[in-house]
C-alpha cells in the first residue's frame, strides 16, 4: 500500500474516533439537570428516583464506550506518525514523538483493564507527548505554508 492509502485509513479511523468521542460525551451533559433535580428533591422517594436515573446515565460514562473514540484517534495518530517517518516533509523527531504518544495512549487503555494503578502516569505521559507532537506538526505546517507563499510571489 502507498502512503496515500495509509493516510486515507488514518483519516477514516480519526473521523470515526471523533464521532464516537463526541457521541459518548452527550451522557456527561445529562448529569447536569439530574444534579439540579436531586438538589430540588424534597422527599427521599424523589431523591431515589433521580439517583436511579443518574445510575442509568452513569453506565454510559464507563471507560469502554467513553474512551473507544480516544483509542481510535490514537491509532490514527500512530498510522500518521509511521507515514511521517517514511516522508521527508516531517522530521524523524516529529514522527517518533507521535509514535511514542500513541503507544502510551494505547498502553493506557490496556492498563485500564489490566493494571489500573498505572493508568494515571500513562495518561500524563501520553498527553504530554501528544501535545508536543501537535506543536511539532503545527510548526512544520506553518513553515510549509510560508515556503509555499514565498514561491508564489
């Protein structure tokens, strides 16, 4: 397969991951009115009804459906970074930063199931490298944009 095919797959996985990520976030906002209803409840029966509704919404917020989108985006970044490694447009440093960030985020998802105690440090490290990758990619794209505009003059 050529790099364009890999990038098309990465784009598809990223769009799918973004859609899943956004769709599962709607349950988070459902908790706000429930909180207000619980605070306004006068009887214990009213509080129990709101608590039951909160538990039902809480099931949607569990790790697996909530973070599947995030995991798909990490896979897309991994594919993009592997393609970057083969290209001359981005530095190897940028590509390896993306690979490391994605590997840490994928490890985070596995650790949430197997070793929850290390999830926190993996999340912090993964986000740090992901942020660095985004800055490196953004900086390079700005450089490419400036070079293109100079060529047109």
